[in-house]
C-alpha cells in the first residue's frame, strides 16, 4: 500500500457496536496538506470523530466506505486552546486579573485557514443509517513532524501542577493537568445524562476512533508521480513521489509499465491527473456506438409525433457560449394577455437514445459526468449524441422534455405543464448576442449582425422575447434572494491558448452578465419544479440534490474576525449571510475585501450531493442550503450529467409514460457513484487550471495585487485578486531583518521589518493582518507544476499595510 485515505462519508452509528463503542459506516476524505495522517469527521457542522494516525486509518483510501469504532471517552480530544480562550473571556467578562497566556502556533495545531496547502472541506453522503459527515481538517503526524520533536505547549491556566497543556489534548490529560474549571467540565462524558453542562463541554471536545473494516473499496488504488533512481544497495529500486502529496512516497522495484512523458508538459500532466482520478477518457467502443442510430440522416420516427407536444412552429431558441457545440437547453415565451406569459424550458431528450441496461447506458453511468479541462472536454456520451442527435441545433427537429409555466412578469406561477415534446430551434444565440439585446433594447439589429433566424421569425421577434425573459428572470432572482438564497461570487479565470503550441498566451476573468443570469434563473426554476414533481410521485426513489448547512464553528470564527474590523455579518441562515454581504457592498466595502469574504465563507460551505430519497427520508436533511429550497434536482443538462438522465426517466414514469425499473438499492448506489465522479471532475478541472496557471507564470514572472486572508506565525495566505487563487507567502523567502507574530484573540498580526536595499536605504516596519493589500510577485519553482508567491516591499514608507484597520 502506498496511499492514505482521502474522504469520510459518515453513515451514522449502527445500533450497537463492539466493546470500545459502536460502529460507524464512513467514507474517507483527506485534505491537501503535507503528508496527512490524521483527519476529523464533522456531522451537521459539529465536531464529531477524529481518526488520528496511519494505524487508526487502517489502510483505507479516498472514497472507501469504512466502519469506524469509537475509543473510550478518556481518549477523546479536547481543543484546549479553544477552552482557554473561553476561560479568558470569562476572566475579561468579570474584570478579573490573570497571568498572560503566551502566544502559540505549533506544528500540532489545526489551522482553519489555508490556500493550496490549507485545509479543504469534503462532503460526505449518508444512507438510511443516519446523517452526513464531513472531514474538515487534517494534522501532519508523520515522524519528521511528530509531537515529540516539534510540538509546542501553552501554560495551563490555573493548573495545580503547573504542567503545560498542548493546544489539542486528550480528555485524560485535561483531567490530570488542566485548570480547575477544565477538570470539572470534562470529568463526565457529555453524552451521559449525568454531565453537568453537556452543551458547553461539546464545544471543546471531539470523539476519536479507528477504522476497523473497509466495507467497500472505492479508491482506484492508482497514483501518478515522479520516479527517482536510488543508489548503492537500493539501485534496483526507485523512489516513487506521487503528484498528490496526500499519498506517501514509496520505494518500488524498477518495472516501468508506462511512461507518461516529461513532467510539467500539458499532455503528460493531463494524462496523469485523469489516471489518478480514475477518469475514463478512452474512445467509446464499437458496442457503445452501435447503440446509436447508424444512419447519418436520422429522422424522428412517426410514433414520437403521436404523443409528444408539437412545438416546431413556436419561437424557441438557444443561448450558449459562442463556441458551444452541445446545446441541451432552449427557451420560449409567448404573451397570453392579461399580463400573463407562457414560458418554456426545453431540454434535450437524451433518455430517448440512452436506453436502460444498454452498453451505452452502462458506460454513461460509469462515467457519470463530462469532465471540463482547460484544453478539452472528456465527454460522458459519444460526440454523435452530444453534438448531433441530441444537440438542439437551429432549424433541426429535435426530441425534448419540456417544462412550461403560465406566469406573470413578477415570476408568480399560475400553472405548469410537464411532458415530452418536439421542437425546431429558430436561432442559436450566444451570450454576447443576448447581452446586446438587454443592454441596448432600442437598437434595430440587422439580419447580417445575427446568426441565421428561421421559421419565419425576425430579429425583432427574438430581441423582444429575450428582453421579456430577462425582465421575468430579474424578478425570479430577486424572489430567490428574498426567500433566503445565498450566492458567493468567486473569480474564475479563462485562458487563451496558442493554436499551434497549445500553451497559454493570456487569460481573462469570467464575468457573469445579465444574459448568463437569465439562463441560470430559468434552469434553476426548471430543476426546482421537476424536483417537486418527481418527489410527489416517488417518495422513495426520487433522485434529488441537497447541500447540508455549513460548519457552524467556522462561520462563528469568520463572524468574530469581521466584527473586529467593524464588518457586521450575520451567519444564522443563508439569507442572513446574503443580506449581510449586500449591506457591506452598499456601504462601500472595497471589492477586494468582498472577494476575500466570499472565499472565506466558501471554505465553510459543504458540497452539494445527489441522493436517493430512501437514503435520507427526513425532509429537513433534504434541504439545499445555498438555494434555501426544500427540494432540488438536476434536470437541465442530461448531455453532460448522468443524474439528469435518471431524473428524466423518473419524470417520464411520473407522467405515466414509462414505469420505473431500477431498484432502490441500485438508485442509491448510482447516486453515490455520481457524487464520487462529480467530485473527481471538479478536482480535475481545478488541477487543469493549475497546470495552465503554472505554464503561464513559467513564461515570465507575474506581478499582481493581492489581499491577505489569513495570518500565521511564519507565513500568511494571500488571495491573488485577479487570478482568484490563494497562495501562501513564507517569511523565510522575504528579505526581512526580523518579524514578530502577535496572536490577538480575533485577528493575528505580523510585524515585518524589511532590510535596507537599493529602493530604501534603511529598514522599515510594516504590519500584515487580515485584509492587508500587498503586491505579489508570482514565479515558477524548479519543481514541475510548482509556483510560489512573494510580496514586494512597499514603495511608500508606510507603517501599516492594511485596509483601514489599525
């Protein structure tokens, strides 16, 4: 074995377990810090179980379903520094005098912030046994970073024996060496009825356990990396260093199965990430292709017209990126009079071609999603299907699944219709075309300024309908936010590639405009409507999508930090967060600060996932946090997402057309598999961005503005504003004469003293804190795919480098 586990999907304690506690079915997830050997599982935003060390993880890998056994109460963890902060607050509250507690930041600390090297959040699914779990953080406990060699301590406040306490301690150590209040609070298991203050105790305590059985192996047991030849007695071996730093290095016999190519180049690195993430990019087999119509001039069979709604004469059109070739959604709108409109969302009927239990269906279900990389797409379905048979190309008859509402301009819905249909799109618009209509509604567009419009419709017809749709979309969007929806905008970079070399020669920041929001609102409305419809018909087998609430402790920390800067953020609900951000924006808070807040809040959020309703029967657990809706699903992108195909089949069954055939267990397994593949696709997209970012930076150092979003004792994290990337800046790489770290209770600070240089012949001192504006220099490292960030010495001789906070 050469890998460590990566995620933990908690299924909840089974009835009774073995001696040390009870059994828990879990799925593992490891964040990307150093070489990670310890993880924490979170349930519903609260500390729950820590699997500490390689021995306790017991050979489990990323995605594996495992059974966890709890340790006795004495071995549970106490977050003693958090408890000391609580004690300190009591002292301050009662104006008592106490000894000052030393600042501390040691290797044994779990740090909430972090960029590429920082912690990540991974969401975990649930089945019938119980709630969801999330692994939030990991500690490095490998020998070179062990507690014995490197752990620092803090004095125990009020300890009778005067022994120092670790930042994270065991219950046993706390009872022995802790303060009188600690001894009193932690002496009884908080889950016991005899506990004096269980809720207070649970704020500072975390269960521990170990993996006792791997129930289902999900990880591919595959890794990619670099080989280094060994010398002397080990010359027959090579040192394998995985690309994923969560997997340890290993000595292996030199038997080369496949060479991917030169490290740092696009094709080898892309192949490596696809192999590592178990993403199938092989050509579709002949058996798969044989499931599709072989006639290049395929036409819709007459039978389909007999039961489908005929919308071929309606003014229906698509709005997509200019380069899009797989057009899976279209819109229509008709005025009915009396202030009412009939609005339709028409989705490619992929399930017509992807029949259950065929070779095509099996391959699509295994792939589960298309994977979008910078330079290419790994499709879920053959291109014949994506770009021709199912793509809603203009002036071609296509099979669709439609949702049609009767509503007014305010977005109030009076009636709705679901069913299969046949459409003929009259024009393929780009987002730029639609945006032009919205921004300049009075312009008279000529036919040569737009794509070809068919079916006897004119440019004026199209412009009028886009403007009407946008008015309704604006109101739908406002209604969503009024009902408590949350949207955290983050920077997304798009690279311009050289057509010959494929290397990046520039980048731009993706900007969401009204035309994008128009499509987004109607797709969301369709997904929510279909979710209600299939749940009504299939209480147990409906495939829905949910997002659990965020980490409570993390949100509380963000709230406290913001308050120290005079920024008021309410975090009780998603709507409260959205309103707070909107108020800050209206109050003139600088855009960079809003960017940092969005990133900080996003780190607290849990991932959304698919589920079969029988796995999570409680309605409260089916809630989607960010959208703040009881039910949600994916219906609108069946060309690139397999769950959408499942939903199409369920909707057809709900309408009485085709009875459902898949068992509950099968649907639950498929939903879980889709989550695994969806997460892998997201990681692949992110790593593809990282490859091209490295190549772009390698061509020449970049200088960009950044803002500090976390401060540690020997480093700080910077959000590079234009790239939307968080990088860690290490003090040892800066020309400093000295540095001082002040760990204030809410907002740590670094006081930097710069050495004299050519630009300034004397040393200067500057303070780094949260929201400090810095000028970053980004440069590639010697190791492939690695690049680092340092900050430039400020040109002006200023005392502080922060955003209006002293």
